[in-house]
C-alpha cells in the first residue's frame, strides 16, 4: 500500500501507527462524515441549551420537550409579524360576531418605541430574551389580572395556567360560561391571559386589536396561532413593559382581551 504521507514510507512507521494509518485510509469516508457531524452537533447542543434557558412552558423543559418543539416546527408560522391572516373574510367569520370589533377604547394605541425585543424561534415556549421586566413589575401585572377577576367574578377567574407551566397564574373565563366560543379552540379551555416570569404575556385578542397591537410594535403572533386548531388565531405574545407608560398600554390590551372574550 502506498504511503499516506508523501515523505514517509508506511513500512518505516511503528507497527501501531501503521495500523492507525491503514484504518484511517480504509475508512476515510466514515471519518469525513464524522467530522461533518461535529458542527451539526454543536448547533443542536446550543439550540437545546437555549430551549432550557427559557424556563418552563407548554412543553416539558427536558430533551423530550425540545424534540417535541422541533417536530412542531413545520407547523409553525415563518413570520409572526404578518397580519394578513387577521383580516381574511374566512377568519373574520370564524372569530365570532365580535371578532371584527376593537375593545381598546377610543384612544388610538400608541407606537411602541425602539426595536422589538429578541424572541427566539422556538415553537414553544415563546419568550422574549431581551428587555425583560423586573420581578416587581411582573408581580404588579399578575395583581392586575387578579383585580380584573375580582371585579368581574361572574365572568372571570384566576387559576393556574393550563397552556403554560402550572406555576403561572392565568386569567380564565368562568367555568359556567360554557360552551366556549369556537374561536378559543379546544386547547385553551377558557384561558385567555397569562404572564411569564420575563414579563411578556400571552393573550387572546379580537382580530382588530391583535392586528393593531402587532403593527404598533407591542406584540407578535405565536408560531402556532391559528395552526391546526392548536391555538386561537389571535393568540399573541405581548412584550414586557419597560416603564410605567408601557404598563398602562399592557393593561389596555389585557382589558381588551377580557372584554372581547366575555362579549360572546
């Protein structure tokens, strides 16, 4: 066999090294393939670590949950800022008699300043990873949900989230408000708003309010919004408030969600 090295004859090498060189030459394709897998493994490991760093969500925070969200990627939206589906005639009809109405009040929703926060492309959990809110802000947001429920006990109630981690409190439609509107789908079971530890939140808005919230920079669709009946079409991620003025906007959006979902 010819030497693998241009200036060294194979037979001049020690016997153990001869065996290694011979095996490498015979399995060069295998070795090349293995080297090609290394970068892919690095990408997958980083992706998994990013998934775990988001914390608990709708899927288990473990390898099985990560694999599940990978499998769901083909179903997910490529562009969560595209609002064209929110004003198609078919979806307007499916959103119920109040889907085309706004519940934000007469005052126009202001434009959110600055860039949108970073939201990694995982199907679930959907979280922002920049410009997150402080713990006291998150506590105030959850307190506001509680106040909404206390002021409207016939329509709303606070329970543990069913869409996300059960450690999160969520605003639900009262159990006696059944049957649920068709647009809420089979998976929400009446859950309409919840807040994440990062300060971002999910809410079900009317078609009009979801479009305005997205186009004014306050929100984006979930990757599975309106996909295969998994989540409502107007299930949006509302970004974490950065200051008191944005908390007021967040309260308007949450109140609009409550008004819309209890109008049916």
